[in-house]
């Protein structure tokens, strides 16, 4: 797979009314297009690379001025894509940006596909696949810490760790190949305890540490949090209280919330994607039933669950169903409406509620909100390392490849213990090496690349 030789263009900033809009062009026609559409205020015989020029952007066919812009031409290979790049900083507005893009397309450029600028940077060898994916993480990061981790990955921290593992695997594989090529030598003299120990110390343990670091993705992606409970327990009131705004409609009518309402919030430094869901109850209404089915699906996909219990009513079967649906998840029970007398009984009620940690609040008055936030942080971080010992934070694709590599290297270790033929051990090592190569893009198929870069926005 090689980069296209055509010139691509796209609007690189969100379309809307703003002070500045940026249009990006990359490819061999960049400088030629600049000469046709741009007239600098201070005439110059040549546009110097990596300099800003103030001037007018013209309609080539009529010579009419479209806008006063700042233009920069950046000559390859010292650019984001390692191709000639042109960037136009104009005023921002849908009609204006669309008109400028139309002019560029009329001069021989074509519209870039989502992520194509970064794809070209990858294909031209400027960045590896982990750095390309980190660009997405920077754009989507949900917290300051997540932004820091993504920034470190863009600079190559994760790439360096994977490349270090690959070099160690290559060294160990080379020893196995020597043992195969020189069968007259004693195998243990060429590939013995030292090499077996290297598999454990230099490959297995570091990969296990990287897989464990996946838990730190919460700082980048946020915690998928579902607010669940029976109808009228106060779920929407809790969402509004946490957001400090009227995001969800609150009424005394059961079944008001029928669709999933999502918002992002930062609690004690942890980014959470909050989802207010339809309350559990037995219904005949088809729309409300679909809402409850969607709630059950979101519960299965969640990282963290807030079960809202109305303590002013006796515990009902719908409450118990909610608790049952949350088994196996990180869960916090929110005892709501403490401004009203409690009607929860001892015995079975206490036993069911003791399955998860709980905190008491009043979503109406805000009482207990600080304690709730602290309890949420403690529950989410339970069993996690709150400090990051590594700058490498794998995503789910990386984790899958790391798990594969780990299994191959463990199998190689096991085969050596069984005194299996060296060809089998070498095959396991080579497969582990290929799995590591999938992470950086050394051995990644085009379908995976298409999937990764389709997540980008236009212009990036």
C-alpha cells in the first residue's frame, strides 16, 4: 500500500461562524495551486517554505477577491504528511469555507477522505500506527491526564516500547534460527536456559505490564457510566444535579425517560460519560418497553453503574431486578431522597443493598453530593493504579495484539520446557513478533488501516 500521488484538500476546522477557518492541501500540486489562487499583499517571486503570507484569495476564473487570508506553504519532507502542504487561514463561515474548497477542487485537488492526511503521514513513514491512533485520542481525550497520555504517545513513547520488545524478540528468534541451522551443535548450548529466561524477563513480563496499563484508558476514553433504577427513583434528578443543569426532564409521571440521555462530566478528575436510562418496571407501552430493553443493553456495555434507590419507598421487585442486572459490574448504590422518611425494611432489603457499596443523597437538595463524588472515584479506581508508571497506554486493538503476542511467547517458553523441535519454538516466536508488528503497522492489513483511519474527521 503506497501513498497516492494526487493532491488532496479538506476543511480542517469545524464549519461554523468563527474568527478563523483553515483549509489544508497536501500533494504535488500544492505550490502550483497557491500561485493560481493567492495574491500576496507584498509581491514576492517565490513563496518561501514555512512562512506566513498575508494576501487575497482569488477566484481564478474571474479574478474576484474571495477573502483576505493568511497562507503558508510547507515544502516536503518537513511537513505533517511529508508531502508539499498548503494551509489557508481564512475567516470562518459555511459559505466561505465551502467556496474556497470548491476553488481548490477546481484547480486539480480532490476532496480528502476522513483521516487521509494522517494516513499519508503513516504511509510516508513519518509516524507509526500507534502515533496515528494517538492523534484520535488527543482529539477525543476526556481529561487532562488523558490528554497528557495521548500527547506522550504521539511523541512515540508507546512506539518505542513496542519497538524495544520487537528487537528483543528478534534477538531471541535469531538464537533459535542458529540452533535450527546448525543441528550438529548441542541445542542447549545455542538456545538454553539463558534464552528461555530472556523470553520470560524481556518479553512475557513487559507485555503483561502493558496489558495491565490498558486500565489507564479511562483517562482517555472516559468511564462508560449508566444511571439505572426503577421509575421515579430520581435518576434524571441525579443526572441534572451532577451536571448542575437541567439536562433531563423531571416529572412525577412514571416512564418520562424513554431514551438514553448522555452527557460527559469530570468527577474528582475522572472523566465519565453519564447515561440516564429508562426506569425498570413492567409495561405494556411498546415505546417504553424498547427504552427498557435499551437500558439493559447499555448496562451490559457499561464500565460503571449508579443504581438509584428511592429510600422513601419499600424496596420493590424492580429495584431487585436492577441490582441483579448490575452483577459483575463496578456498581455504587445511590440511596436517594434522604430528605424524606425512609421506608426500607430490614432483612431482605438490607441483604440486597449490601451487595454493593452505597452512599446517601438527596438529588432534590444536593445533600450528600460531595460524598457521592468521592464514593464514585473510590469505586472506579478500586483495584486500579491511580498513578501511571508508563507513558504507554494501549487501546483495545493494541491489547488484543498484545494478548496474542503474550500467548505466543508463553507457548514458545512452554515448548522449550517440553523439548519440542526448535522449528516449533521458532514458529511461536515469529508469530509473537508478527503480533507486535500489528501494533505499530509493520504487519497490519489494509482492512485494519481502513477501520482506524475512518474514525478521523475530514481534514486530519
